[in-house]
């Protein structure tokens, strides 16, 4: 009996187990999943929780509820991965052997990587994250009690999980304070290490007006050096200073610490893999999926979904001595909340920047690309049901894994989101 070991029972890990459980011969393969707890978190909901859209209990379900019957689930902390010995060592001393290893341990915010950020005097008091359940809940209370002043939304460095989320938070905060009739009392500043507000240059070029329209100040090219907890100030490497009354920050994101000395990862603990097949560049029986890998794509659930659709077929071919036929193109699909019940949608891959048009079907859509729409907001809300009932269960969703150019058009003018070149 051959053993497939999957590290991580989050989005990518759960999806791949459900896909492979149906494809691998149960008489030849056993599947084991390891994770430290039994709480499966719906991460997209963390953005909306501070604004009262969700309650914490709506975002967490038991991991093992979504694992197929016959899959072994070990609830334990991992001490180290030893690929030379084909084993994973747990904190309790157990060594779990494998024939094939899939690493899906994600990425996590690390406020400890920026001096002053996690100082007890300010952390979750005037400095908040929303990429953790604890941080998101604390931020909800802070927003409720905020009487006015300077709200700074800040990104430490890239890559981060769901790279559009900080911008979404900024737009939602603008709408939130406007609806509370206190927007004039709040100065909002968006601070990023990038040249523009959006992670994709075409989006920054064509949608940058959205910040001006909402009176949101942009501070680009800001590489943080430290936070001064006494003066509540962000300080950059080039000695720029940005004071704040309330700071919503995205700390440095890193892969799991237990991978650090495995010989598998880069300096940020992301597993080095082939960007088209997810096979480790160093070990022929190790793969990494989702946020745990170093592929140059967004660390987002949509990327994991599209990648795993292809990976599952590739994996079966690979372990049976056949070449992997499918090459992932970096396809990502992201809804962007823009406030007041509207949203944007972008669709792109490794080679193609976001385009205008309609998604998923040409003409009828119903989701317009690179354009604010009520439909895009509703799509964001509907995704929670899709996630729990279809996506992580490995069920079919009628969206192609590889990016389709059908119904899409390149943008030809900077502010003319409606101005397109015909294809």
C-alpha cells in the first residue's frame, strides 16, 4: 500500500484530498492529512466580518466534516519535514512516512517580522490585522468605537494572502464611515510598497481614480522599517513617517516555520516548485499547492481551485509513470468589494493582465470585468455557499481551470474602463 501524505487541511489541502480520493485506487493508496486543529476557516469572510456582514461562528466549521470517509486525519503539530527520509516528524515524536507528499500548509501573517508591530501596547489595541479570526473580531470592535482621526491601511510587503483584500478593506471602510455619517471625521490613507494601489499595473493605471473619487490618500513605494508604538507612527526605510490613530496592517506573510530547514523552501518558507506542475524543484515525490508554494501567482483561493483541477489529473499520471499533461497558467479570479453594495471582478494569469469584458460567459456574463457592479458584490457573497458546498468538497464548478479569452477585451484608455479595443 502506497501512502499519500497531505500537510494542511485548509482550502488547498481539503480540495486536493477530495479530488484524489476519487481518482486513486483505494486498494493501492492510503491518504493521510495532518493539521494542528479541527477548525476550517472560511478566510474570505474575515474581510467582511469587521463590517458586520458575518458573525465569527459563520466562518468556522470542522475540518474532518469535509474529508472523505477512509481518509486518516491526524490532529497534531508538525515539528519538521525530512524529505531525504520521506517522513514528517510530529511535535509528539511520531514519524509519519510517505511515498508522495503534498504540502498545503498555506501562509500566515507574521507581525513579529516588523519591529514594533506586535508591541503589546498597540497590537489589537490601535494596530490590527484582519487575516486572522482574532484580529478580525478585534477590528470590528475598534471600528465600532472609532470616533474619528487618521485610519491607515498598510501592506508590509508582497506576496500576501489575497492581495486585493487590503484595498477592499479601504473601500469598505470609506463606505462604512459614510453610512455612519462620519466620513468627514476620518482621513483614510492607503500605504503600499507597490507603485500603485492595485497589485496588477493595468488595474492601477485604469482604476486608480477610485481612490481619488473617495478622497483616499495613496502613499506608494513605502517599504516599512519599523513602527514606533509610542508615537503611533509608521517609519519607512527611506525615513518617511506616517502617523496613525487606527492602523489596519497586513504583516509580512510567511510559510510554515517547520519547513525552514527542510531543504524545500526559499527564505520566506515557501516551497520552490515548478509553476506549471507544482512539483518540488529538489525532490521528485514532493508537491506544494495553494499559498504554500512559491509560484508567481496570487495567493488566493481561486488559484488553488484552478490549480488543483489540473493537478489531480497530473498526479494520477505522474504516480503511474506517465508524463503530466496539464500545465497551469496562473489563472486567478478575484472579486473586489468597492463599497455601497458594489464590487469589481478581475480575471488574469501569469501572462495576461486583467481585461475588460464579461465573465464567465461572453455578453451575458453576468459579471462585468474591471467595472463596478452590483452583480460582482452579490457574486462575492454567494461564494460562501459555493465554498462550503462545492469547492472544498471537490465538486465540479463550471469555470475552466485555464484562463479563457472568450468575451474579454483589452483596455485602450486609462480612465475609460468602458473604452475597449475590439478583438
